[in-house]
C-alpha cells in the first residue's frame, strides 16, 4: 500500500513538471514570435529634438518638413529598400509637397546620378556628404526634420513593414 501511494505521488509530480515545462516553452515561443525587434545599436548618434547640422546644399526652411534618406550606392540594405523609397516618393507626390525628400550619399556625383538612374530613384540628392556631420554611422538611415532643423524622428536600417508605414504617415502628416 505504501508503494502505490509513492508511485501516485511521483506520477502526479511528473505530470505537473511536464505541464509547467510545456507552458514555459509555449510562452517563450509566443514571446519570441510577437516581440518587437529592437533598434540597431548604431543609431545612438541621433536624438529626437536635437538640431541637425545645417548643410549648404539643403535649406530646411523650404518645406515644413524635410526627410533625409541617408544612403550609399554600395549598401545592400539601401538597395533592398529601394521599392519602399519609390513608394515613399510616390506617396509624397500624392499628398502634396508638405515634406521635402532629399537623398544624401557619401559617393561621388557621377556614381550617385548613375545609381539613381539605374534604380529609377527620382529624388533630389546631395552627393559626397560626410555622414559624421549628421551623427549617422550607418546606412540606410531616414531622418525627418522640421523647418528649423530639429529632428522629429529617425529610422535606422532596413525597415519592417510597421516602420515603413510609420514613415509614410510621418511624411503624409500635415
């Protein structure tokens, strides 16, 4: 009789342990699946509200907002993001000229023009820009500034669908 009692105790304990383990595993899977990805670490040079350096070739006063697309002709993530940039430019033309979009590159002018033509990227551009002026350490980086040059928002790297929608809303907002 003592042995049956002991067996039942071990059996119940084992079932509870398996159940707890299954719930923990399921929780970890759900958490990993729905967790928002963290922003890349190299975005730390930019901060919302900071005044972005004035660039000779870009006057922020010409529009209520300016979106800087910080790109490189040699960046694979920039290339993968081209369909989004084209959609963004189309959206900007649809809702009006509230937001000016300018692509900035570290590359020489001829290389930038060839890249834009090859990829049908019809956007105002500034070649040969040193990114450190903008506190940018990686591409692609999108920076939205107001007419006084204050950073309203920024996005780093290849964007998720949610971030892409956030960018489109920011450009469309009046």
